[in-house]
């Protein structure tokens, strides 16, 4: 599985035509084609290009809404995978 | 703009600009749903479709009422609707409730309807969570809309065989919860 650093994730912010990726639970998902992630922002609060694991705890939906998107790879930090 | 009203909400710790964006997105969802439900309702025909047409119509009218009820609050807080209708459509908090490819597939129609309502239930639950105890007027409005969206979801869910809704459909006037904001 492809390994993606936080720096690489940050570049996929969904703005100016760039792909929109989000991190969740140590994995990276591609939300580029989603109607609900236009411009790399979801529900005015959540930005693509970041690890949203903590933010999902307050969301009015579960992880199944993240897992329906294509997985791009595994999110790694300096010390290894998250 | 209701200057002091906005100030009170800000002082309570609500990010008003972010809240306004959410209110506009949900207003867009309501108006676009009203539009897409019009097409769905027109296509609910035949022995199976006719049985669902009336609740689809009630949900359609009530979603338009939700749009009407949201607009004053948006302007009170200093927000506004986009000038461009296309931009407004594309900012919607929920995906378009498009007519399924098989427009005589009643189950697919019901799935579209119930998914739209579920998106709305999530959205207003989120707004209630953000405003509870902080922005009383927006909370009251979002809660009223949420009550109706939950009923819509349960109606369509019942037709999908997921279990009883627990109540009858409307008799008489629409929007029993939101009507106080429309007077």
C-alpha cells in the first residue's frame, strides 16, 4: 500500500484544481469527486489535506461515510504510520 | 442585520460566519430538494407510485417552507444568499436528489427520497449541536426543521420496509413545527 506523509497529504487540499484527500484512522481517502467536498471543504468546517480522525468524532455521521471513498494509501508520520 | 442579536451569538462562542455558511448550504439543500422532488413526484405514477405521491408532495412543500424559514435568520445574522442560482445549487449541503435512471423503479425513487431526508437530518442535528445553549433562535429554528425532516425520513423508510414510522401522515396544514417561523 502506498505510504503518504502529512506533507504530501497537505498538498491535496482540493483547491485550485488539486485533488482532495483526507486522512482518517491512519488511511488516506480521495474525496475529490464528492459533491459534498467541493473546493476541498466539507460542511463549512472540515478541510481536505488534513488528518480528520479527531474531527469525525463530532460529525453527525459515522466512519462509513469516509470508507465509501477510494483509499489512496496509508498515512505515515515521522515516527511511522499514524 | 440584527446587530445585537449577532453579537450575542458571537459572545456565546459561536463562529457566526461558519454558522452562516452552514445555514446558506442548508437553505440551498432545501430549495434544490424542492426542485428535485417536483420531478420525483411527477414520476411517482402507477399502482405503486400513486401510493407514495402524496407524502412526496408533503415533503416537497415542507422543504420549500424550510427554505423560507431559513432565509430571514441568514439575513438577521448578517449573511446573504448568493446572487447566482447555479452557485447556490452547487453549494448545497446535500447532493442532488436526482430522478433514478429507472424512473419506474419505485424502490430506487424511495431510496433517493430517504437519502435526501437522512442528509437533512444529519445537517440539522449538526446545527442544533453547534447552537444549543448559545444561539437560541437558530437552535429553535433548526430543531423545528429537524422535527419535520425526521418525520419525512420515517415516512419513506416505512415504505422501504424498514419498519413503522409510528405516526400518520399530515392531515390539513403542512409544517406543524416550522409554521411558527412562517407567520
